[in-house]
C-alpha cells in the first residue's frame, strides 16, 4: 500500500521509495528510509499528507505520498 492510502493515527514501516533521485535523496536525508516507522497524522482535502518520522512532522503532496510504499505495523 502507499502512504496516501493509509489511515490517520496508524503506524507504518516504510518499505520502498519509488521517487526521482533528488526527491528520494531529500526524504532520506530527513530520515525517511526503508524500515523507518512513521505515523500518519493528517490527510488534507487537496491530497497533502502530514506524517511523523523520527519525531519530526513532515508534509508532502499526494504525488510523493503515492510513491512511498509502506506496510502496516502489526
């Protein structure tokens, strides 16, 4: 599943980032790497996603969220 398909308040593990190189590098520099635990905080009506990774809140657009593949924490 992708991050944009997630539910608010749920935790996920990042499995894969299918993004262009520069965007992927930037997110990895912010701590969003394979295996990282993230919490989905909000999904705005325009598709923006707000999530928490390593204690930091990040906001990304729907296009980027659609390229971040996650797995629900059991």
